[in-house]
């Protein structure tokens, strides 16, 4: 199983979540929200063979953390994966769009200069803007839209720009989410949970819940779960080769 976007450092008991994921053999991309969090978050899973830590600067924190961009640049050579990065155009965060864009554009330029990275991208309410930034930096790497919530037309544009997507149980619960997922290329898709932010009832989703996304994809694709696992594993292998 694969959880290509979760925040291991933000769980109340990270060590328990990491141990459970490691025991279950789940491949995890642990994203961070600030450059300062990357070193400590990496150390949390230093003994877990299938967990990688992404270097991030979340758009909702960009206006407070622009001063950490030099640290991001210094750490980038050590990080194969970058995330969570991107833009957030929702009403609550629109006032900080300038800082968000400065951070995102700087990070994409840094990634391009360093040979490209696998990027886990936040795009809520800002898909067109994110795609524009990616178009301006074609060497930044492989862009993976985390929890894509744009329109069908925006999805087609993202597909045309060779973007990937990570989808989780929370996205699969809504009719809109399932419709979007059904239009995504199967060979450019991986699963995620977005825990601990995504929940199920009163419980935070964890990497071990990624099987729910596999089950949901099997229903949408009308194919056995074993075939979904095979396809996702091949997708992950291709991502790892970048």
C-alpha cells in the first residue's frame, strides 16, 4: 500500500503511526509544512525503510515563513521529495497570495536548478495559478496534485501538463471526488491519506488506512483490488526513478 501524502510529525503519537506503517509495509511520503521541520521529521522515521520525508513550505504558512527560504535552499540537496508546497486561493488565505506565490515560485526555481524533484502540491482554489507557475518552470520536476479539487477543465489542463495526482479516502467519499478520480490517468495516480488532517468520524486517517483508497479505486475502475495494487506499485516505481 502507498500513502504518498501525510504529515507524520503532526500526529499526537508519531512513533506509533510510524511503527504501524512500517510493520504493514506501507510506502509513505511524509510531507512537512516548514523547512525547519524537515530535519526532525526525517529523524522520526530514520529506521523505517519505506518512509521518505519531503521538504516543504505550506502555502498557508508562507507569509510567516518566507525567511526560511534560504534554509529550504540549503536542505534541498538532501531531499529527493518536496512537499507540501503550492498555492491556496480559498477566502481565508487569499490575502497572503503574494507571499504564497513568492515562496512557490522560488521553490520551483530552486528545484529546477537542482535537477528537479518529485513535488507534492497543494492547489485548493488556485489550480490555474499553480499550473501557470509549473508551466514557467518545466524543469522543476514531477508535479503531483494532492487532493485535487478543481474543475473538469482544470483537470484536463493538468493532465495535458503531465501532472500526477494523489487521492485518498476522504476524496473518494464525495460524488465530485469520485468523478474527478475517474477522469485521472491510471498510470499517473498514487494513493494518500492526508492524515492527520483528513479524518474518518472522530479518528484521524493514518497510512494504514490507505487500503480504503485502493478499495475505492477498485470500485471506480471496476477491477480487482489486486490489479489496483499492481498498477499503483508500478506508478510508485516510476516516480522513484525520477
